[in-house]
């Protein structure tokens, strides 16, 4: 009995989720509001409900989903198809014998078509199939009905449960009717309910719906032969286009809004073009204009050389606010470099003897490149007289793959040059190029003859050895030439690229107390920089005592209030790590590639966990050497949810808030001391600063911390005697 009740409950939640999915949400309140909107005209609403429930059950029976799932992703297309059937079904011919089988067949067919198209689109194009299944099946049933019934496929006028048609002007009336038409309810009240559901889902989405319909409404002012009913389908399609382009598939911002506006104009053209075609058969174009327009824009933008502004949302469909929050807490902090992530092609410390736009050979289409050599403490690149290649410190050193990819070109028969002589016939010398996808290649030149360990067609992993540094080609002394380019052949146009996770040595600092290393999560290193990769410490979670299940007990004094705070490290279903405090606070974090990073903070701000979140937003671990670094922390560590959402919305139009963090680490035997300053800046207001220290003891975790705001101590904590034993 309990099992049957659980199944019924999950089917109900999945059905509600099918409604909210149309607005890119999984909020059950949103789903119920949309369901209520579809019931304004009951026959259409009931038909859509039966289609959604049928699709949910079919998807479970056929093994596409489990009975424990509450997702409506397999049912939203079926729900739309059946709403259309209900809207256009002729009541004068109503018969349960025809009506119920029609819904079942339509629902099942739509599920199958959606699963097929979703697989094809994801595998071939890397984007979801959206509501193409709905449009295809709806068109199919439209033609089917015309063939067997011989009637014009337009809905009959039916009685509404609620009828309200205020005289608020064409813009507002047609806007709400267009919103209602998304769910085959072209009436004011349904549109109002759906608009409310959209506001709950996303304020950015609501703004974009007004922008899209505004463009549609203005555009239609130039056409005098457009009837009221003709406006609704362009209106609903353009609303969905602007929401999708401006805030769902692209990170919301000024450029995404511009792209959405251009897409809206294209959507109007496609809508009227398809109306002309389909109206010859007395059927509407459904969501084809939306699907065609969004596919064109998103697929084309996905072919860019780098996922730059406006950034494609390639981390799953979310609400615009959630996507924007993810951008601020993840992408702008780590992934500005695009894909792939490019690492230094060596180990140890090397100096850039010629950087981007260098004075010797890094010019014109070959400007974005680096030459690397090794220097000793006396500033020499060689030992002895430097008359032989073997005298140079970098000669014979391993050359490593900067990122995963396929070896596309190898040259390995060029002899090394005598010192201070160059070979301009074989300009690049012995070379390896690796294809990283999307037309991006990395090239490694002047390598030693016979040293290359890979062959064309091999798939190599990041940091896999390719060969050794030599002195072949246009190379007067041994060095490694490295660049990112747009083709497999040596000499292809170079591409400006960021390198990730490296530290730079401050060799020009005269102050002996200056921190010698600066860590960069990503940057373009410049000529004369002395850089080295950050070698990840495999057991960093052990060193910091931040493994799943680790606990910590702290004696805390927060704003004069004393208490004991307990931390525990947990992990969720998706693998995200959290520190949970018994004082009602949670901190999401990650430890990857030797770097600790804070993501989201929620809960009580008068806790040691909050102080820790402010003081250690990032920590690249470098054993025994002091190091400094900067970060752009997520807004959530200083703002509550409402403040964050409001400022995120404003940030899409104007920069009104900035959060910066500067940190440095020092080592005192087995003790790690992190000193931090976090600054919050809002235009027109005095910046405020958090400062403080966090101390770790290796393999024992956090020992103590102190947080000050604008020079006043607000929180301090010391590890309790019990040490937070498990």
C-alpha cells in the first residue's frame, strides 16, 4: 500500500514538474500556477493533464525513467501536444471512443519522438532538442485530423471558468494573451497567471518576456494587414526566444540581451513565413519559429573559438538567476580561459625570454606565443661557456602536453643547430601539434631530434610527455617555443590564450620581505616572468582535514557571544562538498588540482564558518614557500539571497557591486597561516573590508581564526581540546 501511494505521489509531482519545465523551472508552485492557467478553459486543460499523466506513466513503464523519479522532462512535450489537441478538438464531434485513444497515442508518440530527438541533438549538436518533438507531433496530428475530419483546424469558441478582458491597451492585452497562448489559453487571466509563474521562476525571465514582446509589438505596427489572432503565435514564440537566448542558453547580460533582441527580430520573420506556409492548411506553426531561431543562434555561438562574452550556458539548463550565480561563483573565477584549459607544458621554474608580441619573431599572425628557458640563481641560462647545446639548463628537459587532445602533426628529423646559428629552412624545427577540439591546437617547437615519444593520431593526456627540448629550426640557443593556434600546420595563425594554475616568481622585488610567488588561476604570462606550474598535492584534503566525514570543534566568540561550534564535512548526490555547522550555516567548497575554493555560503553569519568563508575563498597549496593570490569571491558570502538576486539582476545591465579578495600564505614548520583582506565596493558607498587570519596545522586541520571588519574584531575561534574527533 505504501509503495503504491509513493508511486502515485511521484507521478503527481512529475506531472506538475512537466508544467514548470516549460518555463525552465522545477518549482512545484510554478507548475501548479501554470496548471491552474490551463484550466481556465477546462476541456483544453483536462486534455493537457491527461497527456502529461499518460506520458509520465509511459516513460516509467518503458524504462526511460524510474518510478522514484519526480522529473517531468519526458512529459512536457506530450502535455503541450495534448493541450493543442484539446484546444482544437471539435466539441460537435466529441466522443470518448476517439478522444481517449487519441490522447494516449499522441502522448506515447511524443515521448518516443522526444527521446529520439534528444539523443540525436545532444550527440550531433551538443544542445537539447527543446520542444521540437511537440511541434513535429502537433503538426502530424493536425494533418491527420484534417485528412480524416475535413474540418478547418482552428479551435471553437468555448466557455471559460473565469472571463476578464480589461481595456488596458493593445500592448498589455496582447502580451497576456500571448503568454496564455504558450499553453493554448489565449485569454487575459491565463496569461496573467503564467506571467506570475514566470516572475516566481525568474525576474530576469520576466524582463526578457517584456523585451521580446515589446520588439514583436513594435515590429507589427508596420504591418496593417495583421489580425489579432495572427499576433499571438509570433508573440508567444518571440517571448520564448528572448527568454531562451537572453537568459537561459546565454549568461544574462547586456550582450545576451542584444543577441536576444536580434533573435526576436529573426523570430518574427520566421513566424510570419511559417504562418504563410501552414495557414494554407489552416493550421498554426506551433513552436517551430522558437525552435528554429534558438537552434540557429545557440549552435552558431557554440562554434566560436572561445566561449567568451556572451557565455554559453554549457553546464545544464538553469533559471537565468541560477546561471548568473554559477557564472559569478565559477566561470569568471576559473573558466575565462575558454575550453580547453591550458597548462604550462613543463615542470619546474622557467623564464619567458620572448612573450606575446615579442620583439624578435612573435609578430603579426604569430604574435601570441612564448619562448621558455631555464635560468640559474645568477641569471644565466647555461653552465660553462655555453658553446654546446648540452650546456643549457633547458636542453633535454621534458616537454609536456598542455591539455588533452589528439596528436595531429609531428616533425622529428631536423638536426640541432650549433649555438648562435639558426635554420630558416626548417623554421619551426622538430614540432608536435595537438588538436584539442573546436579548431584549437597547441604547438611545441624546436624539440630535439628523435626525442618525440608520440605519433600522429595518438590521444594524449595533459602532462603526458611529448619529447625533449632541443635547438632545432630558427633557434639560436635551446628553448621551447609554445603557442595556441588555429590549425595543425606549423605557422598557422596564433590565438591569444590564458594559461591556468601557475605561480610567478617576483624576481624584481627589492624588498626581502616581499612574498616571492604569486599564484594565478588564469593569466597571460609576460616576457621576463619566471613561472612554474602549481604541482597539485594529492593529499590536500588530508592536510586540511576536509575529507568527507571529518569533523572539527571550535570555541567561538562572535560579537561577544560565546559558544561551541561543530563542523562536519559532507558530500551530496552530485559530488559537491560542504562544511556544515551545527549553528545553522553551510559552506560549499571544492579541492581540485591542489587548490581549495569556496563556492556558496548559506545560513547564520555569526559563526566561525562564516568567518572562514570570508577569509579563505581560495587557497592554492604550495608547501614551504610563501605565496600571494587574488580572487573574485561569490556574492553569497557577503549578501543574503534577496540582496544577491537583486544585485545579480542589476549586474546584467550595470556594474553596481564588486567583491575582491587578496590573500597570502606562510609556513611555520607544520603550521600554515593564511592572511586575508576582502573588500566590498558599491558605487556611492564607502567600501568596507574584512581582514583576518586562519591557521591550519598540517593533518590536524584548522587551529584558529580571527575576523575583523573595518579594523574591529567581530569573530574569533580556537580549536577545542577534543580536536573534532570523528
